[in-house]
C-alpha cells in the first residue's frame, strides 16, 4: 500500500508577469537561435564530412555541441520561469496566512552577485497544514535583522508546501512614544 508523501517545503521568490515575460522571451530567443545554429552546424558538418580535412569536422562538432547546450539553457530558462510564475499564482490563490518562527540564524556564503546572505532555520505553522521546519538562505539586506525567536509573516500553499516569508517588522523608532 502506497502512502502519500508530503512535498518538500520550498521558499518561493514570487515572480510578477513582467519578469516572467522577459525570462520567457530571453529563453525563447536562446532556444530558437541556438537551435537553428545547432541544425546548421550539424547539417554542414555532415555534408562536408568526407570532402574536407578533419579540422572542420571537429570545429563543426564543437559548434553543434555548444549550440545544443545554449539551446538547452534557453529552454530551461523559459520552462523554469513559467513554473515559478505558476507556483506564484497558485500560492496567491490557494495559500493561507501563516507564521514562520525563526529557530536559528547563521551566516551563509554570498550569492554569485556578491549579495550577503543569512541562513534561517524556521518552523512554519498555520491553519490547514502540519507545521514543518526548513532552512533557507535569504538576502541579508532583507532578513539580516531577524534573530532567534523572531516571528515572520508567511503565506503557505498547504498542498505543495511552497511558501513566502516577509521581512521582520521594523523596530519602533526611538522616542516615538511622544516624550
């Protein structure tokens, strides 16, 4: 008898329609352009296989493989952007408000863009799903103020366990009490 296994929790970075359209366009251009180059290099290499020296065959094969790789990157970019947008829309439609309790904060290596990050270990709980724990690396400029015990607002899709978290509330300004 098979048992239903819960999805792994995924911290989602919501994507808007404009970002998705740009990513899909870039992916389609890469896929179509490199796909055409792959076909051309493959046909040209096959046609000239016996007529020219072995140098063009190796160059043609290298060009074809490079073009095939770039076409795969383009296709992956477009499909990934669509999947992220679909998950964002599902979260907006099916998501429930929840809380994320920060259990631990640790430093994390910077991103490829040299953005500093922190690693948050969180317990996510709310109505309609079993509480779960997960650790994620998040930008330090957004979540650097989170400490152990901080409660962050979250939104969770109970079916897929995809979720978003919001930055911690700002501390009250000093002297805001009207002295």
